[in-house]
């Protein structure tokens, strides 16, 4: 039985239909990704299922006793209190044992790298989002509704979330434009476009292929419709004699065509923008750090002895956990901060366009157009252009351009920031989390524009696909230092496999195995096979002892360091057990002569 079913759903916003006679359902154990352009109604659909929005017509049916948890796109202003209490409230909804609620809350908090006793209102935006995520998953709901769950999470947390969701026993409906994330998590993709939901079972690549085929069919159909309408309009405008003798049935058909044309949902258009390049070039060395160290006051060193040179035309990604100092490194590179030790030499003729992570450069009370310029013209590539026409390239209609910023969705605000950013000619682009909330089409266009940009680009991002498609090198905040690598995210994984054991293990599992001839165990393999059962038993014993500790609520009281240590050790044991069991099975199959795989 389906958990949730929508029949003939209809809902509009400001006279604009978001859903038109839409059918949709979610079955048990599905992981459904809802995709579509910004502003099409994806978040609204989640709120309809949750019961926070009511359909104008149509039916919403839910399975009895279906437990639903929800992660909103934005952090509510009223989230406050001790972290463990806020998270435990999510468990209390479905679990009546207070000790069980507290245990589950502590376990999830530890996995997400949060401090149980820290006050939520003092946390950063990314930490608050993790608290809300913990509150959503702690009660083991039957259906998880997640609105951009990977936003503001660092790569490590996103990896944990991917693994958690893939093991989650219930159903998931999530909105995401993170292509790397949805490729790993989604078992079905549902596209919301022009008020209709279209379901695409299978992976992301199959969705892209089938979507392109559907768009081509729609394009041909629209061309035929427009041609037919033009022919009929030309016929009825013929001379007096033709109008006197015209066929009344044909006139009625023309009137129907006109009505269809007026009711036809116009396409939102295609995002089309350019990055204005400053004609003055920077010096060859844009920035050079020599054994640079930085700390705020007497605090811990954020950057320790970093030496690197960024040349004109380099495109560099900066990767690391939330709060590690990525934005500080950017400011150091731009000369906004001086190193406490070492040297930072900034090149000449830098015209920097900086996309601010916190969006504090937008005036929420002014209109979209007023945030771009004071008048009605903006200078683009040396030529004046009407601000409404300019904003249309970023998918803002004339009406939307006159709306205040506070009514915009998260993706629309990010598109507006891009529009504001690209009014300024630049030879250095700095993007601090540019991908949050942006739809896939805008992301892909931005990737193309960065690729063709001849200047220097610095990108702080947790979007692994975006990094792979844009940067030529990465600076990674690792446990003991900031290190430099060639290539994007996947290149970093290949060069630093110890930081990506699980990812590489998964890739190896997915590789097709080639059959090899039978062989015998070597002497060392025989000894290894004899030793493995004892090693596995020891690991399982330690795992049971540590799990028993974690199941005791008293262990979490004033014991944050030990909790973190035990949780980390449990993760290590799980990985070691997986590797040991795989190796044991492999050696046993070689011994029995049934092994097929890479030799």
C-alpha cells in the first residue's frame, strides 16, 4: 500500500498554478528525488504532504499510522535550546521512553559531529541545519521529507548522510540539486515541470536521457501547434469575400486554438548569462603564500605553514569541514587579512567579484531590480541594458523583477546574487558556496562560464560534482594541515585514498570482475586465512563492548570527549570488519577454487 497518494492535485500561488491535476504516490522503501527549476513548487509539494499546505482541489491520502518527519530548506527562527533537547523532541513524537529518546538523540548528534550540550541559537547556520536533520531522523519515521538536505553540510557530513539514507529502512522524498548526492541516494527521480509531475524510475543518467527525449517531442508538438495557429490566423484575416464565405466550423476551431494558446503554460525560458571579464589582466602570480600561518588573537592556529602559489588563470577549489577556516583562507589570499607568521603576497591589478556566502549583500525590502541598480539601466560589456531585460537572462519575469527580495525562494536569491555579481567586470572570481539552492540548469551553465573564463577562480564548495567540473586544483583542510592537490574532488580521492576508504571500497565493488583461472593459496595467504577468524572475533567483541557503552544513557553525561572517541572507534571497527570479512570470503573462495575476480 502506498504511504502517500495525490490524485488530481491542484494548487496555485498568486494566480500561477503550481500543480495542475497532478497524480503522485510514494511506496514503502522508496528513495525519491524531486527535481525541477527554482520556484516550480517543489518545497510546496513537501508542505502539502506534511499537511502545512492545503490543496485547492484534488485528494491527498496517507497510510494510517504513517510517521512523517520533515527537514525544511531554511532554518526556522524559533529553533533554540540545548542541542540534545531539541533533537530528542523529534524522538519524543514517536518514542515514549525518555531514556530511549535521549540515547537515540545522543547517538545521532555524535554521528553528525555536534556537541550535545551546546545551545542551538549560538551555532552557525550549517550546525543548526545539522541539528534539524538530527531531529528529523532520530524518531525512525516511515517517511522522511528532506528539502535540500545537503545544503550547508560539509563533504564529510554529506558522505555520512548518503550512507545513512541508503541504509534507512523507511521511504524518503527529497529535493536536491546536488547531482553527486542524488546519484548515490535516489532510486526514482520525479520531475516537476509546468505544473506536472513525471516519474523516472532508475538512475540520474537514465533520467537525463529520457527527459531530453521528452523535451524533443514537446518541441516538435509546439512547433506544429504554432504553425497551425498561424495558418488559421492568416486565413481569417483574408479579404471581405473570404470572410463572408468563411466556414463557421473553422472559425469555432480557431477560437478554440486561441483559447488553448492563452491557456498554454509558457516555458520559463532558458538561463542565459555571461561573466563580464575585466580587460586589465592581473599579474602572473595572483597570490603567493610562503609558510603562512594565521590565528585569531591567542586562539588556535587556523592555517599552519601553508605555502602555495596561484597563477593567473588557475581555478582552485577549497575543501574542508564546516568551521575549519576556508573563508579565512580566502580573505588571506585576497589581502583582507595579514598572516600572523610567514608571508602573503597579493598580485597587482586584481578586480575581484566575490559571491558572499551569507547573502548579506541583498536588501530584502528592495525589489529584485533595485538590488541590481538604482536606475533602470545596467552596463553590460560596455553597453547599457535595461535592468528588466538583464534580469530576464536570469529567469526573472518583469513581475518578479518588481517583487521584493523577501518573497524569493532560496534558489531565486542565489540567482539574484549571480546577477548582481556579474554586473561587475572582474579578472578574479571568488565563489563561497555558490551552488546552494541553484537548479541543475543554472549550475551547468555556471560551470560552462567558469570553464571559459580566462581569469582566476577561487571556489569554496561542498558540491563534489561542481568541483569536479570546474577546478584544476584543490586546497584541502586535512587533520593536521592544508594540502594542495591537482584536479577536482575525485582526483583528490585518488591521491589521498586514506581519506576516502569507503568511497573507494564502493567503487571497487561496482567494478565488473574478470574471470581468472583457478589457483592455490600462497604460504602467506594460508597463514592470513588461519589468522582472520580470530581477528574478526576480537573486533566483534570490542564492537559489542563499545556498543554496550553507547546504549547506556549515563555514558553521555558530561562525557563528550569519550563519546566522540568511542563513536569514532566504532566507525573504524565497522570498516575493519567489512574489510576482514571480504578478505576472508575471498581467501576461502580461492581455497575452494571458486574465486572469480581481479588477481
